[in-house]
């Protein structure tokens, strides 16, 4: 008769006890990607840091973009859709920032008047330059790989709904505040 060190119940869990603590909470993915899109992919912030534009305006635009992306990602913040939504947001932000940078477009209300196809698709001639391709890869590929490979904590339905509603409320409030600041000259 062999020595049994562990009692087997025949029940095996999908998640091991330590795995819950190692996985990242979905709200942190939403927060991190929103900050990345709002400030790192924001041409107005980079122009402000370089001194060729107003930094305060760039930061307010960054808050507005981060809030809008947090609102969108919180809406799609469910287990099956969060990673796909974050990768989509990252790719669109990288394409838009490379288009704005390569065409030297102003970051103001005139961007909203442009068709989306002209904003999210850089000119083909600029895509052939290595700088634009490297910018798109750095702004989208690196964080998208991190998001895709990061294990997420599984939350129960009601808990995930509370997290998503809180993210939507915070994103909406920040977007309204930044919109008010932009309308009043910041």
C-alpha cells in the first residue's frame, strides 16, 4: 500500500488558488491602455513637450482621449471582448497619431471635421518611410502584445458589471470635464 500525501476529491478547478492573485484585474488593463492612448499616442502632448505647441492644451486633449478610450473599453470590458477591444483601440490610436504627425495636422476641432478614413489611414507614401512604420509598431504593437499576453482575473458577472459601470461613469465624467475645459479655451 502506497503513501498518499494528498487527498483527491476528483474535482478540478479551472483556476488554481494562486492563479487568481497573479492575474491582472481588468480595470488595470482599461486604465493602462487609456493612459497610453491619451498621453503616449497624443501628438499634442509631444508637440507641447517639444515647445512648438501649448502643453496644457495637449494635456487636456490627453485627458479627453484617455477618458473616451476608458469609456469605450469599459463598455467592452467583458472577458471575451476586452483584449480584442484594447488591441483595436491601440491600433487606431497609433494610426491616427502617425497620420497627424506625418501630415503635420493641428490637434484641434478641425480633426473632427475630417473623414475617419483620412484620419486613421496615413498616406501610402508616408507608410513607406521607416519612421512611420516604427512609430506605429512602437505605439501599437508593443502594448498590444503586452495586453494579449497578460492573464486577466476572471470576475463573476455581477462584479464585472459593477467594474464596467464604474469605468463608464468615471470615463464619462472625465470626458465631460475635459470637454468643458476645451470649450473654455484650454
